[in-house]
């Protein structure tokens, strides 16, 4: 496994001309050719080297002067294979003919290109970003899952293949793989990154996100990817809230013990409160919304190609078909009440960020599951921004610490993540 390199360092070196984009592409393609057959983070692409070499040459031609080069000049980025990229087929981890999933390139990819990034390739996803896992291995132990559904993107950054990768999250598909693979992952407020050109899962929950090695890399990428990004001054010490109760009890006891020690060692003000209320009701609201919308999204495709869908996706779609419209509407209304209550508690308690385990424990053994998304569930239901930071290990596998901010306060959350990340590294 190649050592991970910080995105700001990579970007600064490329803008300065050392290495040149062509040299960087040569190294990238050699690493993918050598390492990815075992890792399987990238979707195979015939002609990858030729495509990237041509794009690198064009980039160098457009920006001959270092002072004129954009923020991500020459940076190689992995793109989850539910995101449309011109010139690359979209399979969404499925056996469906790629032509039926074709469409205009995602505007998020356009933002990356405008910032000078090179698309290293499509990264592996669980089928339609649902449950059926892809072939990607965990870079820390190939016998363990990398998480999902953004498995390939997280693994590609963790393995040092690319310094930046794009994923999506509907429940826990950014935060959990970040934790399992030992990288930093950012899921912004719902709607802060455009989702056009992305194969949907559940449109009222689907959110784009990114992986890097540290909060500084996430901040650099977020400034390019998020609508209306306004960097904030360095944050002071945040007040952290630990959401005690039934939710926190979802974590494995040994992982929870590491979490408690980690939080205590941060040396920050911590307030313990249960902001979530009836957690089983929250779980039911999300499950109702996500399954109903999945069935609606796939109604036409499933009617035509149902025999090509994997069993996990079939079961989820069939469950969604059984949900009444009235129950779905009630779940949406309950979600709005939950969001308001959570925002009120956060303000009343003076909490700058909620802090939780990013996953229930380290990556489970085996590749037949992507793990449990429950630690992301309430925050995704509320549409709140979240960050996972590498935070210790258990049994030789990484653990992650999740920070959750207020709606729309993505810039401040990443500033707080820099503070917490510094304390974790101390």
C-alpha cells in the first residue's frame, strides 16, 4: 500500500511544476496497474493511460504559467461509478447495459475539471449505491470490507492511489468507508454539492461527498465542490456534544470504549445529552423514506431489467413497493419535526459539533456486506454535514471519529475538524 499524501501538498507541487502533469499521470497509471488488481478500487478502463496522457498534455498547454494554474491543477481524482463522466460508461456497480444509465456529465465533474483536476477513473460502488457490495478490498486487510457504498473511492485514497476521491451518501456511504479505510471523509449539508448527473438512490437524502487524507484536503476540495463556499477563520476550541442514549449503544462495546478514551484525550469541553429521542422511530422514518424512493427511482428500469439486479437490491426495491404513499408522506413530516427538534437541542446546549463513533466498530471480516450505517443514520435523515477523521485502531484496523455540524455550517464544521484532527495527532 502506497503512503497517503495530503491533497494540499500534492496540489501545491503540481501547480509549481514538480512533478509535471505528464509525470504525475505516468506514476498514477503505474500504481493503478501494480496495486489495483488486488485492491479493485477502480472500475477497469482500457486505454486509461492514453486518455490521461492526452488530458494532461492539454492541461499543461492551457496553463503554462504556474501563477495561472487553478487549485487542483493536475490532481488525479477518483469518481464513484454512479456519477456520469463524459467518455466513461456508467455502470453503477450493476450488470445493466451502460447505455440505459447514460446522460449528461455531472456538473460536479465539471467543477473538478474547471479547477484543473484529472479524472483518474471510475471507482467501484455497491450496486446502485444500495447494499450489494462491489469487489473492492480494504487496503489495511483484504479479508475485510472497505465499507460502502463508496467503497472504491475510500480505498483508492487509503491506498495512496489518488489524493482525492468523490463518493455519495444516502445513509452512511461516505462516513463509514472513511472510518473503515482510515481516511478523512466529508458529507456536506444536503444540497450543498450538486447531484445532477448522478444515478439517484433516494433523492431527498442523496448527498455528494469527498475523501482526502486530512481536514485540510477536505477543505480544499469543498471550496471547489460546494455551492457558495465561504472559508471561515481558524476556529477556536469547539464545544462537543456526545449524543448518549440508545443511539450511542449501537456501537460495539470495545469500539465505544476507544471512542470514550479518544474524546477524553481531546481536552475539549464535552456535553452529554440525548438529542435524538425515540431512536427506533428515527430509524423507521429513514427506512420508510429511503425504500419508498428507491422503488420509485427504479420503477421503469426494474420493470425492464429486473432479472439483472442483485438480490440485495431486489429485496430493497420490493420492500419499497410495499410502502403506502401515506406512510411515506407521514415519514417526511416526522423528519421535519425531528430536524427542528435536533436543531433546537443543539442550540440550547451550546454544542458546536456532535461527536460520535463514525461506525459501530472496525471493518467487519468478509466482503459479503458493507457494514452497518447506523452511526450516520440520524444525521443523514436530518441532512446535516458530517466529517469522519481517522481516530485510533482496534484489532489492527482503523476507527473513525465522526463530527456533525449544524445545517449549512459546513465551513465551520471543517474548521472544527481541523482543531480536532490536530488534537488527535498530538
